[in-house]
C-alpha cells in the first residue's frame, strides 16, 4: 500500500513563504492565507513573484485530497 504525504500547516506555510509572501511562523493556516491574499492584491508585485504564487496555489489545488482540514479551508480562502 502506498502512503501519501499529507500537506499540513507547516507545509502550507513553507509553500507560501517560498513564493515570497512575508509570514510569521506562529500564524495559523487561515492567517497565512489572508496575508497571501493581501500580498497578491498589492499592485507592486512583479510578474515573477505573482507567477510563483499562482504556481503554489495550483500545486495545492492539485494535492487537495492530501490537504489536512485546516489547510484545505485556507486554500478555499485563496481560490
């Protein structure tokens, strides 16, 4: 039997941070998602950073069955 790796709050945090989103390590998944939305809306973001953010969201959507409930709820905020 193959065991898939679940995506938890730490994974979610690291993925968003890798896209350049400024996050605090003690934030919940929901707080991270809200900051990501605010960050994405900022017109000052360059195209490469915006594309990386979109890639991260696509990756999370692709793994939706592996997301823990709090991460799945946070993803719904982003889509």
